[in-house]
C-alpha cells in the first residue's frame, strides 16, 4: 500500500509541475515579476497538498514570526527535495543560488529566469562565490530573501554536520540577518529514494542571527543552534506515534542523544 501511495505521489508530483507550467505560461510571462510570484507559490502549495493527500505527510511550520521585514538570508537544513519547495509559499520574494545549467532546461529555465535568481558556474568555487556575492548584493536591494543551504548538498537526517564556508562569506559580505531553519524532512521524503512516508514534517524557523558578528562566531552559532533544533525534531519524530523508518545516520545520532541524557 505504501509503495502504491508513493508511486501515485511521484507521478502526480511531476504531472502537476508540467501541467501547471504549461497552463500558467501566458499569464506568468505577461505579469510583472513580483506579481507573477503567485504561480510558483501555487505550484509549491499544491505539491504539498498532493504530498498530504496521497502519502499522508502533513507539513507544519513554526517560528515564521522570526522572518524579518526586508532582506535577509534564510538557511535551511538540506535533506530532501521537500525543503527546496516547502518554504516558498511563506517567503515574500525568494532568491535562490542555482547551477546555471538549470537555466538551459526548456520552459523550466525560462520560469527561473523570470524571477531573476542567481545562476552560477560551479566549476570554480572561489569564482562562483564572488559571483554569488556580487549578484546577491544587488538583488537584496529589492528587499528579497536569499535562500542558501549551508551544507551545500543533501545529507541524511542525523548525519554529522558538514557546513560549507560559503554562507559565512555571504553573511560577512551582505550584512543582513540570517534565519536558520531546522527540520528532519529527510525521514519522510528521503534523498535519492522512491518511497515517501506518512507523518508530520515539522520545520522550525529559528530566531535570526544578527549581522556583524565575527566570521567564526557566526559559524559556531549557526551550526550549534541549527543542529540543536534538528536534534529536538529528530527525537520528536522518533518517539512519536507511527515513526518513519530511520536511516542508520538517524539511529546513530539518537543513540548519542539518549546516551548524553542518561549520563547527565
């Protein structure tokens, strides 16, 4: 049964994407950029609705009041495709850094170009970072919210933190608050897996980290606060009713957390 529900969702998810891109194209490209944002937001919300109806996976967001007015950096954990779309309906004018090759995909690339994102050449990390800083500085003048995944690539729940230096440099150069976002969506929508699991995916927007901290202090605080919130959500998911299957990384982290509690 779970296999069939996962199959139904995966098929519906991609059909929904294709149909909505075709359906909305005339209106989307005729509207000014800011007014056209409702189209990607509707698609993201409808994808979460399909996830809930077909799989039984609900999404809950808390701490949205921590999103500041005006420009900021939003720094979510990156565990799943879920976290690339789930926050979109709640962010006024999202700005993503993405591989420039995505811009070459017919129709999808045109949609992305309309929203004036930050395509970069990832061949040279130093060059890509300089390019991202330069473009982000200009885009943030429009009161946009830059979304960057501090670990760069998707990692399974409970895995050792592997935060890249890019977000530290962006924080130092852009001089805006950073809002960490904790979740364990990878338990329910695993990376590189076909199966989808029912349950409640909780995402927590943490209090913003103010601009102006030394680089090392910012990095330490970002990791400490994000990982502590993710640990709490992992425990909540594992100890709640009908927990999802736990990957080895999550099981190992739970043993560490429970051992620390037992010793205290």
